[in-house]
């Protein structure tokens, strides 16, 4: 199994070097960081969402690309979603982040209406 992993890693690295002749391999993977710190992207997205959803009772933005800003996961709970279907809630979040989304590869959105 270890030999298989090494072979696969070597093959992927070789392929990337072929595509990038400068011998620099750029990989956007998972990185470990302290939970108390936020990336600039997380702070920027959270700020935009706080402005667009001032009644949000809970907001969490996580850069799941390992810090390179390519993919985020958003959890937002707001009474502003009351009476709206999930797809409508997600459309509101997408609209709020219209500018930020242009530079992303992916976005996971989880919305919820607070329980009363």
C-alpha cells in the first residue's frame, strides 16, 4: 500500500512539474491552523454576510481549501430566512457574496431559521 501511495504521489508530482516547468509545484491542500485565527478571506466573507444579514443569530465561515481561499463553507442562521425554501435562502447568500464568489472554486452553504 505504501509503495502504491509513493508511486501515485510521484506520478502526480511529475505530471504537475510537466505542466509547470519551473519545478515549482503549487498545491492547494488542507493545512492545519489554530482554530482561533481566521484567514483574511474568512474575515472578509463574514463581514459581508454580517452586513447583509444583520439579524443572523449564528454565522461561521471556514476556508476549507487550507487557507488559499479557493473554497469556503458557510453556516448561517437567521430569522431573515423564515418562510423561504432552502434554495431561496442559498440564493440570498449567493447574491450577498456575488463579488467574492467570482474568485472561488467552490462554496458550501448551510442555512437555518432559528428555532423559537
